[in-house]
């Protein structure tokens, strides 16, 4: 079971998310942080924007800890990197600062071996076609929330129920029951479908 690691988490678990403006990297970071907060953890979540326009590269960061977090700098040595938009890997070094014991998780129909060849990263690589899952479940190309299901599975840092609760609290009033449940279905499918 993946969340064995949940109780053996390092002092500060750091996440970096790569996406493009409008793809929800910031929202995904917030969902992770809110879910961890619901588990009694100390959290931090913030974005880093380049040019503020749709389609521009965006980074978002999350820190999770049992103790107060005293740094406010961007995450430079993440434990996991989540790539929402795989086209960024052509122009951005998404593995920068990621040690070989870290995790790279990419939204792509490719398999992990292809991503290892593309990036040269020697650590653990996981792939999930979150774009297809999003289109199949919510009818839109919004892969950020399915990526959360994969994150929960491969990181073991927070339980999937906490992510679902975070999504419900944010989306139920805004989107209604049907769309919220479709979003959660996407999270569940990505949790079950992530591949190493």
C-alpha cells in the first residue's frame, strides 16, 4: 500500500509542478496543500509566473511538513516533479534539482522508459494520460486534477480521501454535484492508472 510512507515522511516534503498558464498548476498545488492541512500537516503553496498570459510556463510549489516551515524560497530540490504539460519538456529542464532518488511524474500517453530517454532522468518516472482522463470524465482538457490522483498514489504523502475532500469543499458549490463527482472520478482513474 502506498501510504506506508505517509508516516515516514522526511522533515519537509517538497513538490514542484510545471504547467502552462490556465492549466491549473497553481490550483493543483493548493489542493495538495489543503489536503495535507486536513491531515494536520504544516503546509506552504505558491505559484511562480513568467509572463502572465495563458499558455506561458508556470511553476507552482508545495511544501508539507510535521513542523513549521521556515523557508519561503522556491523549491529547488523537489522530492517530486509533476509535469502537467509535456510540451514544456522541450524548452524547460523539468528535472532541474531533482535528485535520482526523486520522482518525475508526467501527463503523457508515453511510457516511463520514453520519458527517461527524453529527459535523461535516472530516478523513478511515472506516466499517466491525465488529458484523456479529464476529457473522458469532465469533458474538458483539465488534466491538473487527475494528476492529483497519480500524485497521491506515487508519493504516499497524503491519502486519496483527503484530496477528494479538498476537491469537494472547493467545487461542490461552484460546479455542483455532478461535475464535482466527475472530477473525483478522474482523480480515482488516475490513481489506479498511473504507470511506472
